[in-house]
C-alpha cells in the first residue's frame, strides 16, 4: 500500500504545482526554460505513474474490504463511463463539447474516478480513485483563480465534436471489450 501512496504523492505533486504555487512554476520555467521544466515534470509524473501501477498491483494482492457495492451500481457506472472517452478526445479537439464543459479532461477524470468508486469497495480502490477525484475537484476550483495555459490540439471546429464522439465511443468499446482486461487485468465483460 505504501508504494501506491508514494506513487500518488509523487504524481499529484507534479500535477499540483500550478494549483499550489503558479508563480513559483512560472519562475522555474523562466529560470530553466519551458523544455527543461516539461522534462522534469514528465519524469516525475512518469515515476509517480509507474509507482501507482506497481503499488496498485501489489495492493490488489492483499485486499482490504471497505464496502460491498450493490450490483446495480455497476450498470450505473458503466453508463457514466460512456462519457469519459468522448470528453478526453474533446480536450484535444475543441468544439461545442469542450466549450460547454469548459475543462473536458477534468470532467472526464471526475466521472471516471466517481464511476470506479461506485463499483469498487476495496481500500486500494478508494485510495486510487478517491485521490484522482479529489485532485480533479481541487484543480477545477483552482482554475477559477488562475490563467489557463493553452493545450496543444486541433483548431476549434464543429467537426471536432463528431471526432470526439466517434473516436471516444470507439475507445470506450475497445476498453470494455478488450483493453481494460488486457491493460488492467480485470475484464469488464467476463
């Protein structure tokens, strides 16, 4: 469990610099340069992610049950997850969807984490998905007080909404039928 916690702390430390101290981040970028900053940021994020994956796998071997969700929550969670991948794609293909939800990646993260909390009641699940949900909520609140840096992506277009929905639903289907079981080790459809 400590490896999972260490990974979460490392990953979210990197992802929370702008939330906690935007001016420090700007000073560091000015001092070492944007590319060097992104390199350090990426290395810390990747190290945190590796520890999260490894720690989650270790924690699954010694599960601690916190609650047993009713079966019907699985269906609700699956329905909510339909929106996650189109929102993720809309982050990089701005259109009406991204304009309506303002921060599609954060909304996708919140829906993904909340959905997984609905259907998983082990301690390691609560730590992982609860941390992502809490971070996404805190990040969204902080965005009201700071200037947003532009994200790389396609130019804004109405066609981008079609791309986001079609590609997002295709990714959702791929995860449901194959990728979740292959990557995570837990098939969605047994």
